């Protein structure tokens, strides 16, 4: 039989978000061309004994994000995308920064330039920290350029929005057909608790969790959903830490709202006790929302099984332990308030989810594929192109050894950070080959892709980001809240 395709991956077990079956997968011109038996290709990859799954889609990672004065973080696009590929991820969405009192356009241009170094395909969310008329006037051009999601924070001094500002962003997103992603924690409650803890002399890293208990995340999640419902804007709640918060999303889903939830490995693989380590060691595990208790893990898995939480991202927000962009930038004896919070994890995301979820029987294989690849792609306008094993999709494929045992080390992850919070953790299930658009980019832990070979993914209009058309009293207030409108 003559070769019909460029490449055939033969003899593996295909896993999608809905099914698991034995089949060959054929690739032609960088896309999946056929799924079947006895397919012929110019080249063949033997996948016997391996799972054949879509490459991971990480829709929440801070790669080479522009800092103040065009500075940079610990994880750039080269190191971040290299680690992503090693862990089975082939697509990522990072962030365009925004700073109060400044326009977006210069930061956007710098961010797009940095992205050109990526090994994986990538897109961006636009952070909105100061939704003035001038900034809102920039949004149509940003969306037209293919950045069709906005990120807002309801806490952090430098970037948080009050309710009125959040409403303006929701209104702008509704007009532009954009998804809004929300960091939900109550700013004033955290500030009040923090000042009380410091006054009591409770300053160690472990008190980071005390300063932001579950109730401050739950309240802000309820409030974000209520305001999104008022404006009729689809939203995703980022990094849900526990079932109590996820229950607010479940309630919204039962009302038919376009609300989705995401969690991260740090919320089922770490606990608040990790921050209670000697000296400065606990700082390595600080992130927001804070990791909760061991008992909270079961609730998160249940919410994943039920589809209330249907995305697992890394929220790779990396700080070194010391040196540039570091946890100790305010000194090794800094209080929890003055220690940057965030953890690296873009390369560990899929192995942790597989090992803790599939191997331990907490989720099945299709749920894993949905959480790691298919659902995040759909939610952010990449459905049919990324995150799926189906004809017409990009041939982003990971060959996964479900029985391979691996000990996670910082060196293994090959990222740009001087530590991993998962050091020494043994996992079962590991990628042995990663393909991006039909090209092998990783094999047996070795990178074989060139820097800058990733592509920017411009995202157009899509159904999940469209409003429901359900408005209080039928009145579209967003139509009257435009840049330059009289208020």
C-alpha cells in the first residue's frame, strides 16, 4: 500500500475526552487526517503499549510576563515552553500585563515580541488593572488581534478592581464577545486579617493561609458570579482551591449561567502544612488562594468528576527562591505579607493530574483528557484546533507511558526556576514523546524543537464567550457604558 499520509502513529490506545479505543492516528500537513486501522504513512511511530492523547492545553500560566518598567519574571518563554513540552503540554495561554495609569499598547507589543521565542503554540489573556475610558477604547483592537479574554483580580494592591471597575470590564467583554477570567478573593477581608496577624506577631509563611481563609475566596466567587449574571457576561473562576468555592460555581451552573471553574495541582497535591516548614522553606509553597488541608482534596476531586471544575491549569507564576525575581526579594526574614506568592508548575501539571487522578482511581482517563486538554481549548476558543484527537485538529499529540514511574526533580523539569514545590514526589505516568503540529518536539526527555518554532494563536468569536441574552428587566446597561459615555 502506498503511503497516504506524512506520518502514522500506530498500535497505541487513543484517549479522548469521551472515549478510549485502539486505533492508528494519521497526520498530514501538520493536522490529524484520519483515525482508523492499518493506516499507511511515509513515516511510522510505534505507540504499542502507550496512550495516544492530545497535547495538553494550559490556559493559565505566566510565561515571560512583562513586569514594571518592562522587567521580566523568573520563567521566560523558552524555559517555560521547554518544561511544558517535557510534561506533555503543547499549547499555553499566558498574560499581557497592565499597570494603573498606563495604556496597554506598548506592553502588548513587548509581550507579542517575547512570545516569538516560544517552542509551543501560545496565546494571551489581557489583564485589566485600570479600566479607564482610554484603556477600554483600546480593547476592540486587542480583541481584533486575537486576544479574546480578559483577566481581572479582585485582590492585590497594585491591580485589584473594585466592583464598579469590574462591572465596566464585564460590560466591555460583553460588547466584544470576550471571556473574563477572575481571581476571586476579598481584598478588604485579606487586608484586615493581615494587619491583625502582623500586630499579633504572626509573620511566618504559614500565616499566609490564615490571612486568606476559604470564606474570603468563597465570598468573592459568589460576588463575581452575581455581577457577571447582572451584565450577562461569561466568566471562568480561576484556581478554585476547595469544594466550598466550587459549590458557588455549581449553583450558578444549575441556574444555567455561563460560569466555569478551574483548579490547579497545588490544590490537590500541596496543603497549608507545606508552608509550615522550618525557616524560609515554607515560602516556596506560597500561592494565592492558599493551599488548603488534606481533607479538602477529596472535595476537589468530586467537583472534577461532576464537571463543576472542568479545567486544570498550572497557574505557573514562578519566583526563584533567591536572586532575580525571588521569594526573598524583601529579605529572608520578611513577613508573609512581603513574600511574593506563586509557584512554578507548567511541566509538572499533567503528570501530577494523571498520577493523583487516574492512577489512584479518582478520575477516569477521559476526564483527565478533558481537564488537561479538551475543555481548556474549548473554553478559550481553540476547540477543534487544539486539545483533541480528531480529524482536522492540529496534530498536537503526546505519547504517554501510563506505567512509567518518575521522581520529580527540579533538574528533570528543565524550567527557569531554582526549585519545584514537588521535589522528590514520585508519580506514575509520564510522557515519552510529544508532537506539535505533527513534528516531534520531545522524545525520551530530550528536546528536539527549535526556540521560536511555536505559533501565536489568534482567537476569533466562539459560542462559549457569547452572552446568554438574559438581562435583568431586559435592559442592556452595558450598551450605555462605553468609553466617553456621559455618566
